[in-house]
C-alpha cells in the first residue's frame, strides 16, 4: 500500500486561471470564486495539489459556469438543503477523504496490464493519447479503448467497495480555495506523484458519478433531452465513418427526398424510441471537452451536454443531419454527422466575433468582397483518430454596400486565417485574432499586370448607371460601385470567354467576343424585365403530381457566388442562391419559374415519392407547359445484398436509391453534383435490403457505412431486380508520421497488390476529398480512408521516391506508418 503524502502543493498559472475566469463570468467577485474553484485539493492536512494541464482547468471552469447558468434555481435549493456551518472540515471528514484517496490509488495499482500502465501514463505522467500510443507501440484508438475500459474497471471496483454509493468518491472532486504562490516547487517521490494523479483521476471519475450516477438529475428545459454517457460498447472506441465520394468526379451533397413508400420489416425504419445519437466533443487540439451545450440540425428541440469524458448520447424523435455547438462559449469547428451508426465527432473552439470594413488602396469601401475563416493546413491530423463523421463548416460573409462584414460565430483556432477575396484584387490573408475583433480594417491591393485588368460600366436600358450590379468573369464575381463601374482581372481565370452582368428585375448583359479579346473599356447594358414560365406536372393517368421538383436543366452560367457555382436565372428571379434552383408543384401540380431570358430551356421534373423523372423543352414566356411523367417505368420491388468482393455479406450498411439532380462542371474538370434520394434502408443480418416502387432507369443503388467504402450499382445494369449484388471494399484508415527531420517527405501514395496507385480519401460525412497522392504537412498526413487492398506505402519528396514499406490493413483502427 502506498503512503498518502504529507501536504505539499504547487499552484501555478494563477494569472491565466483568473483571466479565463473573468472571461467566463461577468463580475470580479464571481471570477475570483471561479478561479479558486479551479484548483484541485484533496485534504487540508494530508493533501496533494498536482500540476494540472491548462486545457483540463479550462474544461472544469467552463463546465462549472454552464452548470451554474443552466440550473441556478436548482443549485440554490440544493445548497439550502445541504448548507454547512462555516467551519473547518471535521476530523472524520478528513479521514474519510484520505481513505477514499488511498483506495483509489490502490485500485489503480491493482489494475491488470495494459490498463494500469495506460492509466498511470495518462494521469501520472500526464501524457496525451498519441504519446501513450507511441510509447506502447499501439494505435491511438487502442489507447482510447484501454483508457475507457480501465475507467470502467475502476468505477466497478469502487461501486463494489462502497456498495454503490459514490458519495465518498465525489468528496475528492470539490475544489477548495488555495492561495496561489503559497508553496514553492518541491521534489516529489513516486508515491506522491501517483497520489496527485489519483486526485485528477478521482475528479474525472467523480464528474462521471455526478452525471451518470445521480439519482435525481436536474430537470431539463421543456422540449430538451438530458444527455447520458454513451453505452460501454460505444465508449470503447472513438472511430467512425460514413458515406464517401470522389471529389475529383463529384462532390455529392445529397438533397433531402421523400421517404420510400415501403421498407422491409428489418429494423431499418427507426422509431422515436430506437433512434439514439452518440458521439464525442473535442477541442481544436483533439482533447475531449466536458460541459458543451449541443443541439441538432435541423433543430428538433433536443438539446444536450457532453459529459465529463466529452461524450454524449441522446434519444431523438427523428433523424437529424448534424450535431453542432449551441453553447455561447464555443463555436463549431467541425459538426458531427447525424448518422446513428457511429460516433458523431464534434470539434469546438472558443467562440469569437469578427467584424470590420474592407477598402481599396484609396480608402474606397468595397462591396461584394468574400471574407472567410480558413483552418490551418492539416487541421485535425494530430487528433489520433478518424474524423470521418465530422462535417466541414464554413465561416463566410460578403461585404455590403458600405464595405462592412460580420462573422458572429467564428472559432478561435491557432493558425487559422482570415481571408478576403474579390476580382481584380490580390487575396488578403491575416491571422484570425484569437480574442475576436470588431474594428478590423482590411485594405485590398489591386493585382496583376495592367494589361490583364478589365474595367467597365453597367447600364440599364435607358443608360442609367447601375450601382450594386453583379459582374462575373469566369469564377470571379464583383459588384459595381456608386458610379456603376467595375474591375476584374482576366489573369485569374485560365480562359475567360465571356463577362456577365446582372441585377434582380433585369435580363442580364452578356459579352462574349468572337475572337476572345475584350475591349479596354467594357459597357454592359442590362435588358428588360425577365420572363417566366408556368404549367403543370401530371402522371400517366393525368393526375396532378404534388411536391414534384421542376428546374431548368440548362440554365445560364454566371459565376461563383459565396463559394457556390450559381446561374443567372436563379439570381435575377429574386436572389435565390441555391445551387440546384428547383421549384415545387402545388396540390394541383402547378409550378412557375421566374428570371428567364428570351430563349428555349430544358425543363426537368422529378416525382420525389419515387424519383421518377422526365425532361422536355419549352420557350420562356409560356404559361401552358405540361410535363407528363413516363408510364410503365416503375419496378414494384427491388431487393438484394451488400457483399464484399469475396462474397461475404455485410450487415448494418445503409443503402439508398438516388439519382443525380443537377451537375456543374468546373474549368479544371471537377464537378459539383446534387442528388435526390429515397429514405435509406439498412441491410439486415444477412446483408439484405429491399425497396418498393423504384424507377427502371436513371437511378443507382448506393451503399455506405462505417465499415465500407462507398459502392453503387446502376439500376440500368441490373439483370435481376430481385437479386441485386452491391459489392463493396472494406474501409481502412491509414496515417503517415515522419521522424525528424520532418521535411524528409512531402507526399505519399499507396499501391495495391498489382502495384497500382489507390484512391486516397479524406472523408467528411457525405463528402470526401480524394486523390491518388496525399500531402504530408509538418511531418504528418491526414488520416486517410482507403480499401483493404492496400499493400505498399510509398513516400516521395520533390517527386523523387525516398522510402517504401509493405502494409496490411486489417481493422477499422487507424494504422500509423512511421519513418
């Protein structure tokens, strides 16, 4: 049995703690109280005060503030019931606390390997999970699993030892006031250090006790759900994965569609009682964050909080798309996928506000400048776990007529940049102020050689100068100034062939020189009011089709607006900025499309109940367009299995029927797609799925899940709709880390058994960024998703191979290759 050391402590970083406290609460007195509460103590006479990491202290403080705000009334009542006299702890209290600490230390030392060493490394040596993984020679995910299981073993032992009553353990969690600087540095023997680690570990266990073991949890606000720690099965791993897609071929942003009319009774249709979303909240360094208030998107009234281990688990009334921070102290950096199959990873950072003004070199205010926050290169690569279920988020704003912008929910991430861009000007990049700023002054410099600059003026039909008109050249978009003038830089686009000006309520002005050469002074004159088109969508029996989507299949390209490729008609009709600008039919099947030019258009119509689709052509200005869905094009039943390429069935995989709705092709050949889909079903224990009322052509059966890479079968290629085989590769995760010097390699490739380069994916929910090479930044690659056919990792520098090694990826954990 280790001795409990005599009282000695080290209280450092008091200024930092007080400063953070004053940011979290309003008045100085409360801030001082909060700062005092942040120092961990064990006993008055026989206590230890370990040096705690700043991130841990910050979590404790933010959690305490949140709990105070949310349950102030309950706190007063509780304090009233349990108020103690203003006296020192009794001798019995001190003895009980000392005994509890001793028992916790002994419980740690009695753990079996590798759990004992993992706990000691984490709480005694204060090592990160990644550092422990390196020392033990195991994947980081294995470290997370060992820590989770070790904590479970400790909780179970203490439950038995104290007959299920955690009140004694919770006695180690409260924080007492210790004046900073009272004690000097001191040398600690091993037993002392272990005891200090035990206090930090006890605090972790005690927080778990309060959030999980309290018999009477505080009441949640009406319409909200109290979060509970994830089930043990989910607590043992931190990995997750979802749908993937090659961005070189398409960025699939799946649009919501109507539910499939019938699904097999195979547990695929979730009910309110069966939908449970679970996940983990991390900070910008990859550490779990406790006490973060969370919500879903779309909002369904469920609000919940991460527990002492940063985890959350919540029952939902229906499926959601994502999980985000709803905490006033935290901004969402990466939102969590709403998939209930695996952990949703939510990354947060302190919330800051950014606002300011953008001007040119003369001080003139610039309208239409895109201002955004960009994360540092390789963000998340050092987390030690897959971020497949984390969804990218954008923080963008566009300056108004007065040149001002505001970003109210930006994250304070070290290394993040504030970027401003607009045509004819050099991009402006500066570090994001970590404490926020409301008076930023951004000066844009004109770019390029004079010969590449194009300038001009936008007029209406009567020759009036048009202020605030949009002008696009290739991907550039700018606004005209007070005098109707604009400037763009032809050098920013590979082959700019035309320039377009538009304004709501006018037909656009389009200049497309036959020889490709623009005049030195461009005059763009807007046309009369745009036209419209209206009509009905009917089925094969002449019945109106309600809630059908109708859109232009060949709209007039405009440019990139707020990072989205948009079209003229979607903007001239009143500022609709959707990429796929469809309209919906009413109960009589009627529709109307505005903002049209004087020309013929391709028209598409889609029945959202079945994904049955048709196309036709019609002239702008008509009000009698009739779109009839084709007859005899529905398969009553489609069923099949998801299997590996060896024929092994894969259970628990979501499968959906989907079809491309709209596609845009970039100048470099990449595409942006948006799909319609029916509600997914999940393969049963035999890997089987079934759909009803599926189009005979034009759709695909698309499978995805945390265990596989995406796989699809075109319905046109199906021979037997009652025996469809979707063959999928098993998903694996790989990361490369370099020893010093960190610049010994800059890219990596992975080869299959035939020596062919494989596709490497960085997954973010339903989107992936893919290539056959992956960058190595600061000695580390991102965590890559690839198939189980990987056999060789090849590292190169400046195009020259420098090293290769054989691999065999056999599990869903992240495999790390070090060189």
